[in-house]
C-alpha cells in the first residue's frame, strides 16, 4: 500500500518508528516512494512532493484502511492512504 504524509519529516519519522512493526501478523517494510520524474510531463508531481509518500510492503489483505490511518496518523497528518488490492 501507500501512505502519503503531510511532509517529508512526518514520513521519515513514521519510517523510523514503524519499520518492522507487525500488523495482523505481518512485518511491515517501509520506504520512501521513489517514482522517477520525467521533465516532459507537467502533470507529474515535483520530486520534493514525492518524498512525502511511503511505500508500505507486506500489508496483510485483511488489514483495514482505518488500521493504517491509526498506525501512521500518530506521527502526523496524512493526506492519503491506498490499500493493496487482492487480485
């Protein structure tokens, strides 16, 4: 899943505190999202904005959006939470 924080500082604080935390028996792996920016496409966000987004790996499918909001919201305001989808 992805969690977009209010600022890069909030994102880094959450990574430091929550790296390796267990959620429903799954050990979460966190890192700053590192999507590359192509200068030709003005619709993409600036690099500085992208550092606010966390990639959250190993999120269990049974986890709820509310659980992620509570877990990450303790470290600052969140802009968006996207859950993984089961195919």
